[in-house]
C-alpha cells in the first residue's frame, strides 16, 4: 500500500513521534493506522525500559492544595536534564500526578504508580513509560507527601520548581503559614522540635562533641557543661522551633508561633535531586562520541 504524506501526518498527530519513525511504522504495517500506533507504542515502551537505569537528578517539585485549604500534596519528579523538566509534556504530567496524590491519598509510591493518571485512563506507571519513550529521557516519580488537617490548614511554597515545602499548621493565618514555608525552604530544618530528633542521632552528635572537647584539656565537669551547651546550640540550628525566624532573626520560630497562638504539626521540604549521586559529564566529549558513533 502506498504511504501518503497525509497518513504520516495523521500518525504523527496521534503519537507525537518523528516523521521518519511514523513512515517506517506505516510501511511495516502496510498502512494500517491502528497497527502502526500499537507497534510504535510497543517499540517506545521497550526503549523506555532501557532508559530506566539512567541517572535522573534534575526535574521539578510540584504542589497542590484543596479548595478549602484543609489538604495538600507535594511531589518530586525527576528527569535527566532541566531542559526536559521545563517542557510542557513534563509539566503536564507532573501536575496530573500531584493532583492524583491530592485526590486519592495513595499509601506509598507503588500504590501511586498504579493509579490512573486521568480518571478512567491508563496508570501513572504506563503514562510515565510513554513519556520516556516520547521525550527520550528517563523520567521518575521519586517521592511525595500528602497532609490533611482536621483542625488547621495546609500551606505550601515553591521556590521556582526546585524546592518545595508542605506544612500543616494549627492556629495562625494564611500569611503566617506562607512565611513559615518560606523559612523552611531557606533554613532547611530537619524536624519541628528537639523532641523529634532521633535519640541515636543526638547521641552520635554528643559523642562527637565530647571527643572535640576532651582535646581542650579542661576538667571533666567543664567538658560536660561545654558539651551540653554545644548540643543545645546544635539542636537549635537543625530544628524549626530553635531557628531564628528569617524575617526577624531577633526572635525564634518558637517565639513567633507563641505570639500567634499557632502550632506546626508537621512539614516536609523537597529539593530536586537531593541525595541522588549525579554523574559527572563532559558535554564536549559526549558530543564527540556521538559524532564518532554516527
């Protein structure tokens, strides 16, 4: 069967694939449009599986709140380059994923990936694979968090698309919630208060401080006071309650909350690529290798 330019155009509109790839699929299926779509889909998913092991340390953090401000969700989705992360296809996928988290409150990442991206449609896992096949980069939904507040509000803040904060607050108002989210984004506390710091982490820090203080040659009772003082300082630096408020460093966040009769229930701060070991690349060498292999 003769493959016309219109047939190629129609297949491109249905699949988003390149002209030559569409023409090849139509030739192989003797012009059967549905068979060509299915073949390209299978071929694309196979390519997507091969890309799944490639490092994806760029991407975006997206967040969404319910209309009543009682619940919210935040998601980190990774790509290999920030160019792809800024693209319309990636952004549309990310928005649908975070809205699905907000609507369905999945138990974990595996449960999320099995949910439909659109109501009644294919799963997020399948949609992710098709996006990988379409854009040619590894895309991974990495982590998410959802909060629902019975007695307060949920607030979020996005610093560009690379850092996001989700906060559950009781008392206060919307302005306070946003200020706290911005503070968390900037100051990177690891938990709400000193009581939330794991005991083994505190003990480890205490042992380090003791070892440092013993080199001073001071008496043991002085060393113990030095260590406890330094430990309190450390706890203040890593906990939200102990940190100076970024908008008014003369008061701590704890004092700010007391003044507003408010309480932070919980928060999460996500930063794109945090903890992912990035591959060191030489772009010039990569281009040279590509030319040599072509």
